[in-house]
DNA sequence: TTAAATGCAAAAAATTTGCAGACGT
DNA sequence: ACGTCTGCAAATTTTTTGCATTTAA
C-alpha cells in the first residue's frame, strides 16, 4: 500500500488517528466487517467508538475510497479500493480472497443480450479453499 | 412457475395462505426486498405480520427454496430458486433482471488459479438499462 | 480560527424471539 | 390430535443521528 496518510489526503478526507487505524487494519487484513474493524481498532485505540467506525466507513465509501463486499450468507466486509477484481469465498472458514479475472468478454456478451450499458461487475465465487479441503 | 402449493409441499414446508402469497409475489415480481414483499402482501392479506414474512423468508432460504440476492448499494432482494443465473442491476431505476451467462470457463480458471473447489457463483453486473439510457 | 471529526448517548431501522391461539395435515 | 404456523409485542441487533467537545489544517 502507499502511505495511509497520503491516501486519505488524496481522497480529501481529513487525516485522523482513527482513520489511519481503519486504513491500516484494512490494509493488513484486506477484508473486514464493521465489527471486526471495531474490535481490531479498539485494541490499539480503546477510545474509538463504533459510531466513528460507521461514520468513517460511510465517508470513505462515498469517496470511493473503500468498497463494500456483499458476501452470500455472511456479513458485508470492506476493502480498500484497488483495481477492479473478483472475490473467492471459502464456505468453510469464511476467508475471502481477491482474484483477478478478465470479465471483458462476459460483460460484453451481457451488454449485447440485455442492451444495458454495463459499468461495474461484482463476482463472488464460493467454494472450499485448499486448507479446508485438506482437513 | 409450477404450482405454488406443489412447490411448498416439495420443499416440505406447510402450505399456508401467507406462504402462498409470498411465493405468488415472488413469482410475479421476480425480485423483491423484505419490505416490498411485506407491503405487497399486506394489500391482499392485511393481517400478515412482518415477523411472519421474515420467518418465512428464513425458512424458505434454509430449504434452498428462495435465494437472497445481495445487491451493491441496495437492500437485498429475494427470488425463487431456479437454474443458476446472474443478475443485471440498473443503477438508475434499481431494476434487477436475470441473465443466463456461462461462467464455466471463468470458474475453471479461478479454480486453477486459487486451488479452490468452486461450488457457487454470484455475479451482478451494474449499469444503465435501455429505458433509463433513453431518458 | 474554523470547519470537520470524535465519542457518547439516544434514536431509528432491521431482524429475531417467545408465546398463546389458530391452522394444516 | 399434533406439531407447526401466525400475529403480536417485546427484545436484539445493526446502523444512524444530535450534540458538546476536541482536533486537523
């Protein structure tokens, strides 16, 4: 990741320790739910309030600075915005990984079929990860 | 759709008027949120309670009889389970349509890259529908 | 200095639960 | 008749809001 402080500035969000924690956690864990974020941050920053986490998640989402990943059968997780990518969920351990897949042909075909102008795609593949499969 | 009553029986859920309404609405509208379902049913069935809608959605989801569609930036909608398919969302009017796309190659590639055993896919394409584009 | 961010507590929204009575099989 | 379902009200859970105080720029 770049510098967390720079990232915030670029997105015209004021730099506060709370926000640096949020970015830091997301950078470390890649995908976290609101509650996971809150609990993680509280360890290093016990005074943070859940309301602040919510407010900042919403603020950062409005700036397209972080993204919500809506996961089947699970709570949403949040990630730092990066190049567009898809997600793979392990149904056993709940882990979510990024994967870079080319959806060009697929969205082109969809655009043809539906006559929509496609602007975004959200793909989540679910299955069993190698580690869980082994056990 | 088949017969709503048959569908319920097949999935070993008792047939009640409330459940028939839910299935009927979903069959008619394809994708509805909890609140939309509740409001729609209340018109024909004023005594139904929101708790009943929730209980039944959950019961039907457990039987894999209806599915939750988690839509970016929107509330979840529910649909009757059918052959696996993807969704196209209009970001302007909020409409959701089904689309049948072949994700075989894509999931095969993903399986290779990640070494996951892929079992499900959830793809939502977002854009602008022809009607909204026109206006 | 000043607008914006924080933390708290309270409010609102979304979902679940317990239970008495009604209903489906 | 039996076990399940319904509707209600209450309880939980999740998210948002208002406001006094603090803080970043």
